[in-house]
């Protein structure tokens, strides 16, 4: 793989996935070091990102899987997940259960859904690039992206294990998760002009 392609793909990945590091840090913090929960976060991140890439590849090949007018409405998914996470946190506190006892926010499908819903900007960037680079270079881009996801998971896990960050996440994670999810959803809706916003 040529260095120019490697650099372009890496730069494109970083530019379109900066916000995923924060979300992964929160998810890994909620996993609280439990191996099964950590593996679910990684699997969910890959599943969601592969869905983004698949939609982008199909879009680049000329099929309109997601019309441009639909992409902003993907923001409704993280808003709904954020409301659900807030509701579960409120129920846990009301019932006297500890937030750490709840593993709902680190399910594979939950992480995948958030990753995919937050990928509207990725799709918007990847489709036109994939459409002009050709199949061989597209495969190179996708390979770099998949390595990038692994690096993002390592960074998110590392940040979640820092004592100061871990303390904040353990104390406030039940509030941070819903706020971030709803914030991501609102950003997607507003930036995409959904509902005339």
C-alpha cells in the first residue's frame, strides 16, 4: 500500500471519528474492566463501523441505500438511546441499585447503533471519496479504517482506565452517557437540517 494512500486514509479516519474516542471512553468506563463488557464494546464498535463502511461502499457504487435527506434523521437513534439510558439510570437510583450493577449501556447492539447513528458525517465523506478512488484503493482505505477502529478502542480503553477519568465515570457515568448520547443525536439532527433545524 502506498504511503500517500495510507496518510490520506488515516487523516480521513481521524477527521471523521474524533468524537468516537469520547464515546468509546464512556463505554469502556461503563464496562468497568469486565472482560465480557469490554469485548461487547469492541464488537459493537466494529459492527457499527462496518455498517457505516458497507453503506458508504454501496453508496459509492451508485445505489442509494440512504438518501441524503434521510441521513440527518439517524440522530434520532442516539437521542432515543440517551433517553433510555437516562430512564434506566433514574430507575436504578430510585430502586436503590448501584449504577455499576447495570450493564445495559455496553451491549453490542447498543454500541453498534450509537456508532452507526454517529456515522452520518462518515458516510457523507466516504461515499464521494470511494466513488472516485476505484475498488483497489477503496479496499486500502477500508483496511486502514479497520486498523483505526482498533487503535480507537485501545485509546478509549486506556483513557477509561486513568484514575481521574475512571473516578469521574464511576461517579457520573450514569449521567454522562445519556447526556452525550442525546448531545450526539441533537448535533446530527441540527447539522443535517432535520425538521428544519
